[in-house]
C-alpha cells in the first residue's frame, strides 16, 4: 500500500511539473525587444526629407544598462547628430546582453 501511494504522489508531481512547463507565454526575443526600445527612442523626429535617410549604428551597452553609441555610418550629418543625441546614454531594458559587446542596428527615416 505504501508503494502505491508513493507512486501516486510521484505521478502527481510529474504531471504538475509538465503542466507548469507548458505555459502558453511567448518567449521573449531580446534582440527584438532592444530594437523596439530603440525604435521608441527615435520616434517623433522632425526631419523634413525628400528621400529616405539610412544609417548603421554601432553601439554597446554599459554596466548601467545604457546605450553607448560608438559610430553612426551615414552621409547625412544631421541624422548622425540626431541618432547620437537620442540614443547615447539612454537607459534600456537590456536582458541577455553582454556588457562591452558591440551591436549594430540599421536605422531608416522614411519620407
């Protein structure tokens, strides 16, 4: 009788672990999360452009969770200043990002 109750308890615990492991929560993609945060920081710009502006922004994240812009590769000087001003030392929720690693993100200001 004792073995049967032990097996039932073990089976119940196994079932409970399986149910909790199969939650329907979507996994968080940290790269997409950071891209979304950068998009929000660059919103509400006042560029009056006739054609799309593009840039490649290289940055790192410091120990305080702030973006440190390393370079902005673009031909438009005003876009470079805008990106640096909006992103440099802005705090982000940087989950799963390593301090000191260099990241690159493309930026496009559309007409």
